[in-house]
C-alpha cells in the first residue's frame, strides 16, 4: 500500500511540476530541502568557516613578522665635541671648548624590520589550541541548529500528516452521520422513528460538519507552517505517513551514553572548557619572558642619522615587570571561567539524562496508546455496524448510532494523535541523544503506518 501511495505521489508531482506547483516530498527529501534553504543553517555554516579561517591563521604564528617603516621627519641634533689636549691651541684661535654643532633638517627614513618568536612562554600553542576549540564550538552550534530544525521539521511534517488524517476522519464521520440522518428521515416518514431521533441525527450531523471545517482550517495552518519552514512558496504534499515502531528500540542506557558523548550541547561546552583552559595558559604566558630573533636593514643609508645602523640582527628578550592589567588577577579570572565551563558540562549532563528519560517514557506511552487504540477501533467498527443495523430494524435509538459513529471517529483521531506523539517523541529521544540523523533509519523500521 505504501508503494502504491508513493507511486501515486510521484505521478502527481510529475503532473503538477509543469503547472509550477510544489511536488510531493518524502521526509528525507524535506530534510534535504530544509538544509538547503535554511537561513539559520547558512548563518551557522558561515560561523564555522569564520572560526576555521581564524584557526588556520594561527598556524603562521611562529613565522617571522616583516614590517616596513617609512618616516618623513624633521629633526634637530646638537653635538658637543671636547677638544682635550687641543684646547690651548683652539683658545689661541678664539675657539671655545667644547665645540658645539647643531643640525636641523628633513629626512626620509625607510627601514625594514623582521622579528621571529623563539619562546613565547606558551602563548602561541595556547592561541592555536584555543582557535581549534573555537572551531569545534562553532561546529557544535551548527549541529545543534541542524538538529533543532530537524525536530521542527518532524513536528511540522508529521503534524500535517496528523491534520490530514483528522480531516479524513472528520469527513467520514460527517458523511456517516449524513447517511444516518437520511435513514432517520426515511424511518420518520414511515413511522418507525420519532421526530426527536431525527432531530438528534440532524444536530449530530451539524456538529460533525463544524468539526470537519475546523479540521480543514487546522490543516491549512499546518500546511502553511511546513511551507514556510521549507521556503516552498506553496503547499507541500507529504508522502511519508505517520508510523509506530512496536519493536524495542534498544536500551535506555545506550541512549544516555550517546547523549553524554554526542549531543551538540555537550560538545559545545567541551569546546568552551577547552577555550577556558587555553585562556588560563595565555594569562600564565604573560607572566613569562619572551625570546625572539630580530633583524633590521636601512634602505637609505645616505640619508641616515649618525645613530642609525646600516643593518643589525640579533636575539632579544622581553619581560614585563609591572603591568596595569593586574596579570595575577587575570589568571585567577581565567581559572574561574574554566571552573564555570566544567560545572556547566556537569549540569548539561544531568539535563540530558532527564531529557532522555522524559522522551523515553513519552515514546513508550505513545506506543502503548497506539496499540490499545488499534484494537479499540476494530471493536468500535463492529459496534457501529451493529448499532446501525439495529436502528434500521427499530431496536436501537438514533443516539446509539450517533454515539457509535462518534466513538469510532474519536478512536481513529486518537490513534493518529498517538502515532504523531510517537514520531515526535522518537525525534526528541534521538535529538537529546545526538542521533537525530538516524530518524529516517528508524522510520523505515516501522511496524505500523497510517495510510
């Protein structure tokens, strides 16, 4: 039956494509489209690329830094030259000692300088690992966004399926009550049914019509929600039906272990803890000396000052004895951030355990309800058949038929709701355990589907 429905949907898609309508989509196709059109995912992907570029940039921190410094400056230089033993001779010619020279001029000073770190106190590896952790954080946030959107898609996609099931049931209830009203009118004319019974049938039919119109409006709302989520510009026909898996899904403990290792929130907090740990190393590195190689070359020696070297190279050591940044307090603040990140991981782990338990119980509840309602529908169908037959033979009242018809319709709607709750609970269980990409695999294992 599922294959026939899929084939019919494909034929409908081919027939409506030329008219510009949106084709029918399976759940997997809808998810692929969502990942293509989602602005939130695009933004998260840009964030990952940004952090990746910054991480790649840290690979070059140990390479030399070469700078060109060109200055156009006006200067004045005053020199004093003591004459020493020539002072008596100079005095004979009226020359005072020491000699004084003053020069004031404009000069252009182009200088190239190169510097390469030898020892940074751990600052460079800390910066590299912090950048790597920032990339991991961005990737975890993107994955969290993807899983959140997929969960929304499950709710919207199968919510539309539920609404379609409700419309179908409400239509059948209305049509069944219309047939019952026709029977009541006929029996009233023949004197086998009272006017009160006919009025009961009329009131029930009108109520069923209102429920049917409400179901149509609910369906239109959910169709708009799915179309907006998928940026389709029109109603999306859903192919994948509501489903239930009656067989065990696995052990609850396995989902808990997966949640503690694979959930994007845990990966995000783990990355934040890594960044905080490197932040401690960065602040500690500021308390240590830095050793570097340097080189300098004068590009215009003819215009050089007396104190300017033609070229120079060597090794340097830089150490900050006193800083207004209160470096020990910055180290303490970085350690507090690390403790905060680790405590956040523990709290997130507790919340994930609770989330797994909640989704697991909701999944089991929906499965049991579907199973019970599945058997109840068989009994409700037989009861409706018997009540309708008894009414025609004058052995049952109109209210008995109405109650039986409404009971059957209500059971069918409740069964569809149970299937929807199962599908959403399954998605929530997989999301909280970091396995939502496996939702379609579980869907294919379904024991029961609602066509």
